[in-house]
C-alpha cells in the first residue's frame, strides 16, 4: 500500500475520478438495471446475514448504483434507515438523519436528495454504513468525489468494526492500488454485481451467497 501525506496525488486522483465516472456513465440502461438488481440482491443477503437493523445509506447520484428499491423494502420491516445531510454552511460537515417512506425530501447544493427535519442519528449507533464511491482497490481503499465528507465523518471510528463500512459499486470501478492519504478511511468490503467482497491481506474474499 502506498501512503501519501501531502497533496502530490491530487492530480492523478482527479484524472482517475474522471476516467471511472466516464466508464460508469457508459453502462447501458439494460446493463445498469441488471447490475442494480444483482447488487440489491447481494446487499439484501448481507444485511440479513449480519442481522443489521440500523443502516446508514445514500441517495444515488452521478450514475451510482440505485439501491433504493431494496432500502424501501427494508423500511417496511423492522430496519431503521438514515441518509446523509450536508451542512448548509461551508465547513464540509455531514450528518445522518432518519429516513422513512413518508419523509419529505429536498435536493442539497449538489442536487442530491436529503431528508428534511428528521431526527439525527449517531454513526456510532449504526450497524452498517453503505457508502457510495468512484473507485476502490483490493486493499479496501476508497476513492470518493474528493470533498472528504465521509473521511471526516468517520475519523473517530477509524479503528472500529462498527458500523460495518460497505462500499456500493459496479465491478468496473475496481482499480489498481490507490495512493492512501493519512486522512483516508478504508471500507471493510464492497458489494458489486458479483457479490459481497471483504478485503483481507490485499485480496478480496467473497462471502456472498450466489443466486
């Protein structure tokens, strides 16, 4: 694993983000629909096997996998869900708030839907955190959009196994080794259209049941 303590990797990461977002956007409607359905099935298996009852998730944006169908199913059961809310000021803060079927939603400054006027949820009380990403490598390093919201939000929980940090992505978003900055928070595993993969010793290990 390569570690970087400065900003020397910023340019290469910007290029990689652009390339991976372009690849993701090139998926056909049929491919995307099939991948999203498979990801939802694998995610459902993972949530059931982990016994997760409190889940922090995300609203799909910029071609990210749409897992809202399985999330809506979970809300009809006994799972409690929450979504990220970006601070209205410029301090790059992010918090999680309760999300229910009848929750009023509004778009934030990035055009992403957020719950309005619902109770906040502490990440330390969450069983599973579903995280969007632009790219990931086989060590669990995550490449986000570059604003650092998740890294700052998770800093105090860096060494904790809870919440389980689950990246949600298409397999085409896997990339070669990413340069790791000291502030980066890795994911524990990723769910893509092929299953659930945890990262052990630099190699992905699948533990998802197959369809």
